[in-house]
C-alpha cells in the first residue's frame, strides 16, 4: 500500500482584488471583487513508503498548497487525499503524531526561549518517553552539530542554527512522513550541503517517506530519484529525474575547440549556436543526429577537441516552464 | 495535562523576557486603580452613602474589581486573530493537542503572572492607603464568589476566542476587539457598580454577558445579592457560557474550512 495517495486533488482560493490607490481602497469598502484562483487543479499521484520525492515548480505553482493539504492544514476543494491511511484534514491525533511539516520560512520554536524549551514541549505533546526523547535528541543534535546552542534563546541564533533547531523540533517524535517546504532557503552553500546530507541520512536510517520542495535544483538532484514537476496547479511531469532529460530535451550540447579561428557563419549550418568564441563553439543539436553532425564537423574543420553532453537539468526544466507559459 | 502546563510555563518565561513591557502594563493598572480610588474617595466622604454604597463598600468594590480583573481579564487570546492572519495557527493545528486547551493554557500562564504581580502591588497599596476594606467572612458568599469568578473566566475566554475567529474572515481583527474592550470596561462594572445606572438600562445589561464578567462576582463578594439573585445569575451566566461555547464550535469549524495558512 502506498504511503501517500492523492487523487484529483484541487484547492481553489478566493482572492479579493483591490484597485490601486486611495480611491480603490474606498471602493473596496463597499464593493469587493473576488476572483477564484486555482492553486492546485486536479492532481493525482501516489508515493511509496521510504521514497524521497522532489516537488519542483516556480513560485505560486501550487507546491506549498499541496503540502498543506497533505499535512491536514487545508481542506481540499475537491478530490481525495490519503496519507498512512488517514484523511489529513480530519487531523486525528494518531495521524499528526506520525507526520511533520517543516517550512523554511516559518518557525514553530518559541522565539524568546531556548530551543530546548520547545523540544521539551514537543516531548509532552507527542508523549515521547524520557529514554526515547534523550536518544532521538542525542542523535539529531549529533547529526546536525547543534549541541552547543540548544540552550541559547532562539532569537539569538543565526538562520542556519535556527533551521537546524526547527528540524530537530519537527523530528523529535520520529515522524514516518516528512513534508519539507524549502528547507534550505536562505542558507549558505555549506549549510545547504549539511542539511542535504542530513535529509538523506534521515530518509535511509528511518525509512521515512519524504516529500521535499525546493527552488534549488541542487537539492533535488542530490536527494531525489523521482520528481514531480508542477506549474499552474497542474502536474507536468512525474517520474525519474533522469527521464526528464529523455522526455524533454530534444537536443544535446556539442562543444568543439578548434586549432584555428573558424567563422561563425560557417557553423550555423550544423546547429543552433549557444556560445561562440573564434576558437570554441557550443552548439545545440538534435539528439538523434548528434553523431552525424559530430562526424561532419570533424571532417570539415580542424577540430582539436570535441565533446557531446546532455543539457543541464536546470535548463531543461526552465524550458518546460517557459513552454508551459505560452 | 503536562503539555498544557509547559505551554503556560513558557508564556510566563516569555513574559519575563519582556520585563519592561510587563512592568509598564502593570504600572498602567496601578494608575487606573489610583484614579478610580481617589475619585470615589472624593465623591463619598466617610460617613455618607451614595447610590446605596457606603465608603468602605465602594472602596472595597474598586480594590476587589482590580484584583478580579487580573484573574478574569488577563489573556493571550487577543493574539488569536493575528495568529490566524499570519498563518502561525498552523503550528497549533499540526500538533496532536486540543486547540482550546492550548489557548486556555496560554491564558493560564498570563493570568498567573498578572495575579502574582497584582497581589504584590495591592499588598503594598493596601499598607500605604489603609482603606476601610470590607472583608467577607460568610462562607456561602465566599464560595459563590469563587464559582462566579470561575464562570466569568471561562465565559470571557470563549467570547475572546470567538472574537479572534474573525481572523478567519478578515484581516482586520482589531477594530471589533477595540469596541469590545470599551464595552467591556464600561458594562462589566469595572469603572462603577452597574446598579447606579437607571433601572431599565440596568435590566437591559443584565441580559447581556457583560455584568457576569465582573460586576456580579463583586456584588456577591460584598454580600449584596439575595440567595435568589445569586441563583438567577448562576443560571444566566452558565447559559451564556454554554451558548458562546457552542457558537464558538460552529464558527471555528467554519473558519477551519476557510483557513489558508497564509504567509507563505
């Protein structure tokens, strides 16, 4: 049985629109116009236990709304959601005890008190035994290297330190399903890497099901085998990261270095020029003709070095979103 | 239950980190008390009565009303509307705990801090001012006072939660709360005993929840209500308490369907 099943989930918001300026504000006192925004529009997918899935899409694509529906914060407008056999929005205590939602820009920690106070509160709320609490806390604080600032007021911590404490607070009850919304946002490169390693380890160690959204492709590339791409509330792609390349990239990138200067015009016949220097060119060429074109190029020009690569995943996904906009 | 106590304790620790704000808040209460105290002292010389109140009864009224306010009206639920608007309510909703009890625990923390401080302040003021204070010794009146204070505290909590729920529908939760606070100050009897109002007006207010929040417990403490009147107030206050609770349940459930966990 899958850990998460979503079928035909839709979530619509009513948005109140106001004309700009003072006059607009006055008008809105008496006559308000509402518009329905389809944040999530008829999506379906299912996730097996222990999977670590990347949920990607531009701002406002519907990623966070989906996570909120899955964690039970929002009532779906239409459709069914089932997580671990529960209907999330009923928010049964037995369900809430098995999940966690971490939002990179929101905090659950007590701002004016040390993080430890919030952990102790969660210990009671989730009814964790003393021994288990100590064990989990030791493990998590070791993995995240936070021991020395557990007793410092949260407001005095740096963003990275706080994010780590947020994670501990969210994981202290050892949830089986974890929803991570932009967990690496605002963190420096080193901290991002630490966090990624931690997420991976948590997934493997506890066989936890993890659904993660991120703006950073690097997060997804390093962590997730399977990705779900969403835009305008609809799923554009659901499958292995490697398959995106096959499905969407109709081209490859050919890089050639030459022994002497080659005229730009004479290269146009071979493909779309992405970059050009007199001694080097990057061409975008159709996938199925790549070897033919390479052979012709070698034949016609004094090629010093030649390299054919898959395009970058970032670029492919950007293309997917741009096409979707049109 | 321990989880709720930890929430209450956290609120107390939090209050202590904002010492200056808290001290100013308390100072404001003392000032308000002193104004009322000297006003009544000037209006009512030692051996006279006004609206049926002797000097010692009215000064006791002022003293006790300030102390009872600390118990009944100290609250954190005023933050509920903002918590909903900012999307911070999500933290509560994700926890396997009862939302009403979590907010009640926050209130308890706030009340404990305010009660501790007001007891300290009033001991000092009492020693300095040496007012002619009326001590109630009849166990029946004392017990009835405690029960009405408990009902008032719970009723006030439910009304406050209900006001906070406006946050589900609107971003402007302060305007209705502001009006409520003014009505509360006036018609709960915090500024003057309500029975000095004209009879029809008093009868009208007796049907609203306001007098049961402060005026009635005070009158019972002063021993100025008959057995029948006490029973009647128990009945009306409890009816309000249950009515507002049921309304809160309905409104909360409707609000939850609209909750968008904004802010992200």
